[in-house]
């Protein structure tokens, strides 16, 4: 009898050991080449669903206060179903070196372009929502080969463009906890896995809080960060905005302009999409995951996305660029999983409201570029209060929320200037 119990215990122990060994072996730390290859059946299904769109009636206002106007969305969707060609976007991605690696149980897709110039500074850039790595593709040439774009060879970067967990071709986390801190640790592991012992990080939109988190965590090798959506709202100002109060006395002209931008955005519901995804990402997913038109309308509800990327009256704003991005979300089935980052961040609050209490413990050098078309223009006074080690602050004359997409040459020039002082430590 005792022998039987001993055998049972041993067998149980072996099972536990086997399970642990399997779990440890399950995460393949290798870096694997990746190629985008979407089945034609998936594209055919998308066109069928577009053709069967059940359109709502027209809005009862003459502006966008009720959402994306029918007259703006319908032509885009009809072009999506008839004239748009996803294979061109696929070819753009496959023209660049793409890879996959597994970190913390999640597959991470990334583009990795090494510069032909010696001593290129490694740079990891994080995209946002409803963007993707597609929003960064125009910067690959200017950043990795500056001599072909008016810059000196010594300003070259090795470029790493990962897809956020739950976005694009990256894996979808199946547990909670994948907030900006965990992503920051994942990016640090990715850079370590690529063999980089020194590097810098950049981000706008969600890339900003991820880069801020990297700055706070200060992983080995990180020299500094650059953000173009800085967390600058002081806590006492955030409290007034949350209460819907009037602008406090004593604000400078730039501070008052920023306050008014936040106040107006709140009254117009410009961040309602974030509040919904921050509290009910799964509920939203049931709708936008099943309807291409619904997905497009939801993504175009982001003011910075719709105002720049698509305008039927502006021939310079190609509908195919915005459709590349929307189609990526559709084909990778990430409409729901991508929205969970808002829930993880806490109720869909704005990254700008992280304030000094979340950034003044960043000891690493920080650089900021202010683009005029951003949802707010960060005042330098607030920026210096929020980031004690601010080494670069510059306001440029064009570009908006998706700066890398809108103004890739200017964006790249800003990163060259911002990180130039840190190259001496590389």
C-alpha cells in the first residue's frame, strides 16, 4: 500500500515536472522570419461583407457631432469593396525585413531594418490606435538612410518597428495585465534579443505612454526617449478639467490654449471612443468585429485619424492609405484585442493626463516635438515640469497626431536632432 502511494506521488511529481518543462520549452526565444500572406478567401469574404452592408439613415445634423457622416463614409466603403487592392499593402510590408519572436508568451511581430551606415543608433518606435506599423513605413528610408534624405550619415538609425500585442500580426494576450509597463518590458527584451546594448525609443499616441514607461523602468541600454504626445497636464489642471471648471487664473497664453483644447475636446466628446473601449472593449468588439463598415466608422471616429487620413474632397489624401490600415485590422481580426489597451490603461483616460506624478520620476533624457495639428499643443512650461530631464523641446510648423504618417521627412529630421546629443553615449 505504501509502495502504491509512493508510486502515485512520484508519478504526480513527474507530471508536474513534465508540465513545467513543457511550459519553459514552449516559449521559443528564436527570431523567425515573417512574411505576410493573406488567403484570397479572406479577401473575397471581406468584399462580400462590404457588398452586403446595411446602411443606417443619414444623420440629422450637418456636422460630425453625431459621428462620421454617411456622405463621408459610404464612398470610402464602396471604394473598399470595388477598387481597393490589399495586395499592394502586403507588398509594401513584405519589401521590408519582418520577423516574429515570442516574449512573455505572446508572439511579437516586428520590422527590423538595419542601416547601411556604420555606428547607426538603434531606435524602437511604437505605433498607436487606430494606427499600426503601416503608419511608420514612410520613415524607414529617412531614418535608416539619412544621406538620401538630406541628413548626414552619422544621424542614421537601425530601426525596430514592433506591432503592439493584440495589434496587427502580433499575438493576442489571453490574460489581463498587458498594459504599458508590460509592453515596455517586452520592448526592452526585444532590443536585448536583437543584440542591442544601447538604444533609444520613440512614440506618439499609444507609443507615448509605452515610451514613458520605458523611461521610468530605465532598462539596461536605454539612452533616452522622444515623444510627440507628451504627458504634460499638471494634476491640479487635470482636476479642473475633470470637473468641467473654467480655466484657472494665471495661465500663460500657451497654457490657456492647451487648457481650452482639452476642455473643447471633452465637451465635443472627441475621446468618447477611448472611454467606451476603456470600459467595454468586448462589447464594442461584437459590433466592429463583424462589420467592415462598422469597423471603418469606429476607427474614423478617432479625430486625429479621420481628419488627416481621409477626406473625399482632398485628392492628396488617398483613400487607399486609410484602407490599408483598416484592412489590416480586419484581416488580422484585431478590432477587439487592440481595444483592450484602453481598458488596461484605465477607463480610456488620455495619455496626456498622466501628468507630472507619472513622469517626473523619469531620470533618463526626454525629447519632445510639438506638431501643430496635434489634439493639443504642449506648453513648454508644463513639459519641463512634467519631464525634469527634458533635453529637447521643439515646435514645428506642420503635422498632426499621426506625425510619422503625415510628415515623415520632418518627423525623421526631428528624431535626428532630438537624439543627436545621446549618440556620444552610444
